[in-house]
């Protein structure tokens, strides 16, 4: 008589195949989880990068750009910087020690939106009110001729229509095409300054800090 030993658990072909299939399913699930984790990590990394590069999105992007510009001593679309000024400003420095190119005046200066005006800020930082010691003195150097016409200035807070500050200065200074001025505004912040002279126009943004110093 032949005695057949019972198969041990897990040794039967159907059970072995079931174990193989279960192992495959677990491997597939593990791979899907790993891919999901990698995707989430990549999304988080991208989010961190976006927040670092652009801390405010949507309607606050303009404010973010303005804050960055203000940190560089400017505001709006204008950067207030130190260093070389455009070569065409040379006549304005012809009677000073800065006439040899490249011209690097020691005062902060800004280039207008269309590149036709350089504003040299003698009274840096500009301050709200009517400050003295120093006053808000700005020298406007024009690329286009004055033709004996006055410089007319209209200033408003950035992205606002009021209050409006108006001023005018005659074309009676030299050397070069210059207008010395004192520019005072009632409130601190970024102000849009529109310039008109001899049929020409240009604009720039200037930052005024709170309070006045005497």
C-alpha cells in the first residue's frame, strides 16, 4: 500500500501562486506610494521656491515688487542707486570734480521712465513734510533741451489720484540742462512724479520716508 504524505501548507501550487500574486500586489502598492511621496515632495519643494521667489501672488505682486524696490532705496518702477550716471549728464557736472567720465556723483540718483531725466537726490532720504538739515533738494538733469521753459511737476501717491502736489521751477540755472528744486509732499510713501518741460514729458517714482528731521 502506498501512503501519500499530505502536502505541507504553502507547498501546494495554488497556494504558492497566491503568495506570489500577493507579493506582486504589495510591490505595486509600495511603488505607487513611493511615487506619490515623490510627487508630494516635489510639489512642496516647488511651493517653497515660489514662496521664496514671490512671497505674495495675485493682486499683491505689485506690492511685493514695490517692497523689493523700496529695499533698494527706490519704489514703484524707479530704483534709486549710487554709481555711474549716463554720459549725457556730463554738462551738468562740467564745473565740478565729477566731470571726467565715468561720472560717479556721491549722491543717490534715479533715471526716469523714458530715460530723459536724471534726478540727483541731494537730500537723501527724502522725507514727508517740509524737512530741513537737509531739505528735500532734488537736481533734475534733462536730456532734452529746456528752451528757457520752466519745469512743471505734478506728484501724487502711487496708484492714487489725491492729494496732488504741484510745483514749478524756472530754467535759469547752469551748467547744462538742469533744474534745481525742493520737492515736498504731505505724506510718506511712494509718489509718482510727472515732469513737463519745453513740450517734453517723463516720469519716475520717488520714496518719501515718514517725518521730518530738523
